[in-house]
C-alpha cells in the first residue's frame, strides 16, 4: 500500500470510530431513559473532544470534528419530538 492509501484509511477510521462512539452512546441513553438526556450526550461528546485535543493536539482533527458534528446531529435526532412538536 502506498502512503496515500494508508493516510486515507486512517482518516476514514477516525471518522467511523467517532460516529460509532456517538451513535452507540446515544442509543444507550435513549433506551435507558424515558426522556432523552441530551445534555449528557453533549457533555460527553464535547468532553471527549477536549480530552483528545489536549492529549494529541491537532493530530486527530477528523476524529474531533466528526465527534462534535455527530454529537450535535444525534442530539437533534433523538430530541426531534421535544424540539419541534
């Protein structure tokens, strides 16, 4: 494999890992509570992003940005009934 292919796979793994973490945690929170605790999801996503940013600085920017975007998206998805009805 060329260096370019390895870099592309690393970026893709970062994106999918962040999506997997947020999606699973959001699903867990959804099944454990009657009302979705979206502050818990936002806090966990932002907190994990801050921790990774402090430890690795700018090495995993795709992971951090995907983590924050997915956290916001899943918060809106699971709170759709509360926000818009």
